């Protein structure tokens, strides 16, 4: 297992490079591991984003919480799934009902936007949840994050992500985001 760790870290950092805006590639810095999660800084010129990411459960998918300076208290939630080939166009593929749940806590119902970005091999799912602050609090205390995306009336898609290390990764990303605001 220790021999695989460098390969795993490299793969996770590669996933973290993905940024859906016109397939722009951010540089990844200050990566720190927290159990199944990682925290990192994403840089592109003067722009900085701070991300907590779980990429340990699946080899082709990760779930992230991203903090943006100026809006550090309102991070956005996203899942990226690798499609294995670069996409020819940026497009909104669908908007579907989504439910997220930590352990046996609240079922957080909202919407998930499925999209691809030209030149990127990822498929992105961005979540819009009315009670997102409560979900983030539950993630800090839970063990598993469960997702259900309804691709069609009888076509659910289920995924589960570990929350081991989520509290530390999110705290580090949020703190770095807040500190960036003070340096600006």
C-alpha cells in the first residue's frame, strides 16, 4: 500500500486541477492530506480558490467543497466524474433533482446541474441546495455523504463519499480563504 500512495496522491492532485470554467487549468499548491480528504490552494495568476476534496472513494470521481475569496462563508459543492475523453463543447447537459444526506441526518433536496466543458475530460455536477449550511455542518460530524441524482423518473444514480478528514480539510480551506481576504 505505501508504494501506491505517491500514485494515489498524483491522481488526486490531477483531479483537483480540473476547473470547469472554459477548461482552465489551475495550478495546485499547498496540498495537505486529512484522512480521505485533502485541502489545497488552486492558483491561476492572481486568482485563488481553496478546495477541500474527497477523491479517495472512487478512482474516477471526486466530491469537493470550494471556497472563494470574498464569499468564504458560501462555498460551492461540486462533483467531478472523469469521462475518459476530452469534450468537444461546453454545454449544460441536464438539471435534475438531487438529494444529499450525511449518515442518517437530514435529507437535503435540491438541484444538480450536469455540464461538460470544452477540452476537459470531466463531467461536472454542481449542487444547488437550499439548506447547504446545515449540510456542511452535518458533513463535519458525519461518516458518510450519500448522493442520489435522479437522471430520469426511474433512473437514480447513487454515490457515497467518506467524510473521514472532511472537518479538517474544510476548516483549512476556509481559513486559507479568509486569510486571503486579509491579504487583498
